[in-house]
C-alpha cells in the first residue's frame, strides 16, 4: 500500500501493510490535522498492521496541536499492541512534544456501572456522607479559629473586601427580599383574614403576621434568599480561584487562603443577614398592614399597636440569633464547597449547586433544632 497526497502544507506518504511506514513532511498545524487524520486513522484500524514507523525527517514545523496528534497516534498504536517508533525526529519537533502534558493523552476511564444491590448503594452513600461531613467539620474548625483570630486582630481583616461582601450580600439583595417579604405578609394576612373574620377576630391578623414572620418565616426566607444568591456566588468565586490556581498562588506568597478569602465573607454575612431579617420582618408587616387597612377596615395606628402588643423581646432576639447562625452556615458552606473544587468548569458548577443544597438543608435542620429548644427556653 502506497499513498501520497499534499494538502495545506503537509505531505503524507504511507507504505506497507503489516509493517507500515508513514512519512510526514512540511508543516503540521491545527489547520491541516483533519487531512492527516483521514489517512492515519484508517491505517491504525487495519487488523493486519503489526508495526508502524513514523518518519519525521521532512517535517519542518509543528504546533502544539500537531505535537499532541503525534503523541496520541503513538498512544493509540500502543493501545492496539502495534510496535511504534519515531524516525529522524528533529530537536524542534521533540521540543514541542516534550512540552505537552502526557496525562492529557491518556484515555479517560469509562464510568463504573454499579452492579451492587440496595444495601451496597446505601453503604456507598453513607460512606460519602460521612466523608463529606468529616471535611465540613474539619473546615468548620479551621474557619472558626480564623474568625476568632481576625476578631482579636482586626488589622488582619481585609476591610475593603468585607465592605464589598456587605454590598453583594446585603444591599444588592434588598429589592428581591423586600418584594418577597411584602407578598408573604400580604398572603398570610389575606388567607388568615378569610377564616378569622367569620368569628369577628380580624384584629388578630396583625398578631398572626407579626409572630409568624419575626419568629420563623422572616429568618428562613432571608436565609434561603441569601443561600441562593450569595452562598452560590461565594462557592463559584472561590471555586474559580481554585481552578485558576489563584489559591495556590496565595499559599506560595505566604497568605492564609482561609483568612484571606473566607473570613471577610463570613464576617460580612454575620453583620448583614440579621439586618436583612429585620428588614424582611418590616416588609412583611407592611404587607399585612396593607390587607388590614384596605380589606379589614383597620387603621394604621390600630394595626401598629396590635403588632407591638403581639411581639416580645424574646421573639425579636430569637429571630436575630437564628439569622446569625444561618449566616455562619451559608457563608461557611459556600467557602467549604469552593475550596473543595478540583477540576474544571464542571467542578465549579457542581460545587455551586452543592453549596445551595447543603445550605438549605442545614437551614431547615437548624431551624427545627431552634424550634424544639426555644419551646422550652423562656426568659
């Protein structure tokens, strides 16, 4: 077998069947690789082929794509148990091939198909959960120590980054939080009034909205919005820095990456989320007041007095404490997921999704614990 053609600066010469000889000459660039592959791929697929020698004496120049093509051809021949060798390779061509990471030419292993039964899958899931839990606890301890250190040493805090995080987490989220909270208060007041007015108890609509929002719904709604907006953004930001090796650069320059990146975001969340919760409560009470004034015949003063009578210091402090705990969970999980990224853009996306899901899960679980504990704690 002997074939020779020219196309876009490269020549291909093939001779032999069992012991083939491939000669490349000219310039091997990305633009003409498809032409060369039209000859080389069928050659490697021949069942009778036992050895292949590639003569590069006439090859003048190659780019990184051409070098990768040569290495892939060598790897494919070895995978098919074909003896392979390069002949007359010039120092320039060898220099290009030596620069290429050999790991990129290794074939990716096919994903393993689970063959176990139900109990095996439960065991694997349990092991993965415990491993993730261990990583979260370890990172949580490191983050807590760094936050305490930064609290005792304010000069180590990056205040500009903290203020920027305050803007991103707090100020930028005010419009959507105000809208959702206002509508939530309006809906609660409207639906409860349909039942309460049958008993002439319209005045209790104000108490219902105030207690429901300040004790439970206000902190949860705020935490969910912050987790969706800011928790995912934190994970994506740190994850992108991991992919681009910026975190490794910080370590090389002597910076503590947790203190440098995570602490300002956590402190900003602790400062902002309670204020957002208070703002959410006010908007929800405003929504309930709109229903009370327009639909129930209550005056502004009456609705405000009923709201103030229903709320206690215990309710307000409980909401603030919940908000602070939720803030630590959201920012901490976002940072942990970001620092655990390993891979490319897909890993960043997975970390972002995981940060939101884990944050929401922890918010619900923590709120359930608060509900049980605060039921027995009174002051």
